[in-house]
């Protein structure tokens, strides 16, 4: 996969969270800018490029902004990675990191992170009672780890306005995953506790994201790559 004009890209997923073990995949996420002149044509340029071996997802700048403004946990982490995990970091990428808080809002962060965590719990339930193959058990444990991570990271972001990508005590996540793989219902108290924590905590985040800041950044991207083409 050859994609030009990559603005920001880095290693995400289990490696970034500190949960990777031997044999874990290395996932990469990034964003790119479509040449501005291409946006004026009859055909709509592709907004995402996904590849495997290596695993990499690249979103066009406008799509990334829309997803981030919606509180999407997967894309949001790109703007909060530890410095050493960035593999491509341009001046426009740095500008995006500088305004990352502008994409946040209390309701959207709460709904997105709890919504994703609830999806993971439903996947746990669909796996059965633990009497399944070892491969299915591994996937089930992974869903449980994601559930716990989404709850913890989402609550931190909601309560403090900061997002820590590396989790505290990675081994506790692996233990939680194995317990939930054996008996999915054991994950429910953690989900319910975080639902209560969100309910009882007054967020530091605004009710609405600062779309004007995101729009201004995207316009700078468009101006840059229009001038570059000229």
C-alpha cells in the first residue's frame, strides 16, 4: 500500500498499551491528506486505506477529524501516543496534536468509550461458557482486555481531559482477560462500576467539541497541499 502525504502515523494497539506478548500483531494507525486539487474532481477520493501484513490503517484528514469529533476511541489515541511510538510526525501532524483537546466533549467521550466497552461485553457473552477452543478463548480474553482498557481510558479522559495510552499494571489486564474468558459474567461488575463512575463524575470536558479549531486545522492542510500541487 503506497499512500502519499502522510501527516501523522504511529504504532497503536497492544504494543502501545503495553499489553503485547510474544506473537502479538503490531498495528499502525495514521492520517494522510488527499491532494487538494483531487477534491474538486468528479470522483470522490478514497478516505481510508487498510492493509494487513503489516497491519496498517490510514484515514484521510477530514475523515479522521469527523471520527475524532465523534469521540471514536480508536482514532483518538493517534493524537495521544508517547513520542517514541510515532513513526511519521510532520509539522501539520504536530499542529493536530497541539489541538487534540479541541476534539473532546463530555457526552461524546462517555457515549463512545462506554459504547465500545459494552460491545466488547456482548462479544464475551456470545462466546459461551468457556468450553470452547483455545483460539476462541484467546479472542475472548482479548475482548475482555479491551473492555477494561476502554473503561479505564475513557473514564480518565472524561474526568481529567488527558488520555494515557499505556495502561497501568498490564498483568492485571491479562488476568482479567483469562477470568472473563472462563466466565464472561465476571466482567459485568467492572462495566457496571465504570458506568456508575461516569454517572457520578462531573467531566472537565465541554459539552460540545471545538469544531472551529478542527475546521481551521483542516483548512490549513487543504491550503498547504493546494499550494504544493501548484
